C-alpha cells in the first residue's frame, strides 16, 4: 500500500525548539515529532502528553517526521505506515532535554 497523503508534505519551519505545549506547561517528553504540513513540534506517543498525536487529531495533518535530532523518517497517522519525507528538517539549535 502506498500512502495517499504524500502531497501534504511541505518544507516547514519548526514551531519551537522542543515540544511546543510541553515547553509552555513545564512538562517533559521522550521524543519529538514535527508536523510536515504546518511545522508544529509535538511529543511522541511514548511521552506522557502525546502532543504530536493530539495535533493530528485536532488538525488532521497526517505526516510527521522524527525530529530529535532530525532523523529524516516519516510516519502517516492515517495510513499507519512509514513514509519518505526527503531530507531531514534542520533543527534551529540545541534541543532541550527533559527525559
């Protein structure tokens, strides 16, 4: 099966240096995920708050990129499969660590 959402992948500017919501609330994360449609940076499903998935549920933006450090792999929440997102999105500076 081929992901039918590859057309949503864009070159984006990350919204924050770490999980946007965790930084605001003082929470922590395990790994970061970058929305490849709008640039939202959220935390992974192994993190207590699962902000990347919450962003997907709120926006229906389907493709994320592994983002700490930029890893270059992608995942489609809708098709539940790994996707090629091209070159990794560069990180603007050091990644804050909370875990």
